[in-house]
C-alpha cells in the first residue's frame, strides 16, 4: 500500500523527505557556515517527478541552514505544488538553472 493510502498527502511526504536529505547533508558537511566548513556549496539536480520535488524541498532547507545552494531544474513537474516550491526558492535567493 502507498503512504497516501494512510492519509498522508504528497506534499507532507516531500517535506519530510527533503528535510531528511538536508539534515543528512548538514550532518556530514557541517553547518554550511563558511567560517565553520569549507564545503558550503551544494548543487541539486531535480527532475519533474516526486524525487525532484524532494530535491526542491532539500534545497530550501539547505539554504536556510546557511549553504550556498543552486538548483538545476530543466523540466518542471505537472503538480502545482512544484510551482510553489520554485517560488519559495526564488524568494530565498536560490539560483535556479532551467
């Protein structure tokens, strides 16, 4: 059975997955603060599917964690939620290469 069978919404699952990815990167590489870590640049490549949505969420969290984030997003997904994620990233100053 799919997670949505239990009442979880796709957006909830993407938020949790993207946060988990961002936390894992932060735990491995440090805070993202250049004074504390030499590795603060991250590029995330996202496709049009659900994993791409997870990547967009991870990019937002990494930016908020202090990383210098860029996103490569050549094809936008059909779900309107992806447009919201792009708008959020643009609002936080994340560079998006389409």
